[in-house]
C-alpha cells in the first residue's frame, strides 16, 4: 500500500510505499501530484514483475563494485589480468571510482570514451570501457540498477596494421645470422605464438609424424614467467616441414623428455 502526501513548505509531493521485504520507504521531490501518482503506479508494477530496484542500492560507488569485480577475476590468465588491473587503476577508477552507479549517465560515458579515444589507442579505450560496462552489468544482475546505461556507447575502431612478410630466402638468411636459428625457423614455419614455442618440451616433439604438440604457453608478466594453457585453452598439434627434422633432432639431443626444447640462454642451434 502506498500513500501520497504534500510537503506544504516545499510544494512537492512524497510517495510512501512498502518494499518487497515489507519495510517502508519513501520517494520525495515530485513537483506535481500526477508525477507522484505515475511513479506510485510504476512502482506497483515493478514489484509485481520482480523488477523493483531499491533506490539505496544505487548509491554504491564504482570503486567498491570495481574492487569486488577484480577480486573475482580468478578465471582469467595472468597475461590478461595484468593489463586489466592497470587500466582500472590508471583510467577507470580515477574517473568513475567516487561516482554512485545510479548517477552515471549514458552521455557521460560517451564523453569519457571520446576524450580517452583522442589520447589513447583503440585497444586501451575498448579495454577501459569494457571494465566499466561489465561492472554495471553485474549491478543490473544484482538488482542495483534497472539497466546498464554504458551499453550502446559508440567505440573507436581498431585499425589493422599492414602485415609485412619475409620471403623464404629472407627467413633462412635471418636464421643463419641468428644465435638461435632453429627457433627462428620453427616460429616462421609453424605459426606458433612466442609463448607457445618457448613452452615446448622435448616430449612435445613427434619426429615420426613431424608434429609439435602445443599444450602449454609461457608468458612474461612483469618480471615473472607464467606458464599455463594456450591462449584458446585448446591443445593442438602443429606440423613442421621436413627440412626442420634434423635441426629439431639436434635441439633435442641429450635432453630429458621434460626439458624445455628451447631453454632460454642455453639454447643452441
């Protein structure tokens, strides 16, 4: 049951209503009784549909929800978590941290994205926007907000750089001059990512079938090397050309099956 009363001193109307948890609350500041009646009717419908949003829930700030969101990112790889944390600390939290989620406007988010786009790369802008949008998505699911005002913002386009490819002769010339020539050839002719090739172990090489089993990925995160699954979390086998067989056999010689195929500074061609 909801009631409407008028504040004679201010000339405004207040709606007193009962929330789903049976406690009472009020919504002040309606300029006309008609506005109060409309809000009252909308509130009744929202409660009946299970869409009611407690006004006080929207007072929580982005800083509080953002820290909770970061703490729950236990499913992402360290190589993804590090730039995400950096974008949050440097760009998202300073701009939005003190802002209650209910006070964020679509136009404000668009203006922020436009300003950031003029100064930073599209990749960074999209990452920063994604953090804010995901935090607000969770706020909607938690019934703190009725909708995510950040969605639908126009984003900058990523401009693809033109790829430059070496010829076969250039690849072999490079390998001949390189300290780790076999590593250069494996990268060039298998298409493995750097993290995948540096995580290869001797037992991942199948000389008979001329295949490399990609099961691990090594990524430098800060000053640490994090070893985990490949980027797509999927193991796969990759063929290598016959002319690499002897070079890989030499790379494997005298090593234990669990040893790295290309063990850093000790690698030999």
